[in-house]
């Protein structure tokens, strides 16, 4: 139980740190590092993909303004 809560807290912290990056590449890299820390190689792939999607969506949203 404590390990699960710790992993969730770490994931939330890394997601917050990933939000500070400015480009899609930086978000993908931060997501990959965070995923690798939490879940190893598979987490790196999933985290990188999630960061890339988040960066792309944020870029599109800021261009529409």
C-alpha cells in the first residue's frame, strides 16, 4: 500500500515537472524519464508518448489564441 502511494506521488510530481517544459520534444523527454523511473523501459515508452501528445495538444491550443 505504501509503495503504491509513493509511486502515485512520484508520478504526480513528475507530471507536474513535465508541464514546465516548453516544446513537444522537451515534454516527450520529461515524460520518458518519468516513465522510466516509475515503470522501467515500458514506462519510458508510454511516458514519452504521453509527453509528446501533451506537448502537441498544448502547442495547438496556444496557436489558436
